């Protein structure tokens, strides 16, 4: 025997090295997939349209749905324009 000791060939030996390499490859692939999903989600224009609505736009939508009366609409509209 060549005197490699009782630990095999290196810290991982031949038994676990291939398993660790496959595990690292899987982690890299999952990381790339997560990055692509994040970039796609952040590029959607739907969120920017919702954020660009003014208070008056929201008030007009509520009034158009009939959720508030005409008097309440006029009062809130004058408060917003102050």
C-alpha cells in the first residue's frame, strides 16, 4: 500500500465527490432560474400603472362605481384640489 492513511484520497474521497459536484450544479441551475424569474417579474409594466394613479383618479373610479354619493364626491374632490 502507498500509505494514504485511513481517510481515502482527500477529504471527500471518491464516494462523495461526484455527489457534491452534482449538488453544486443543481444549485447553480436553480440560482439561474431564480434570477431569470426575478428579472421577468421586475420588468412587468402592470405595477407601474397602478402606482401612477393620482388621488383624483381613484376618487373618480369610486364615484363611477357608485360607492359614494354626489355630495361626498364633490366634497372630497374639493379637498384633493386644495
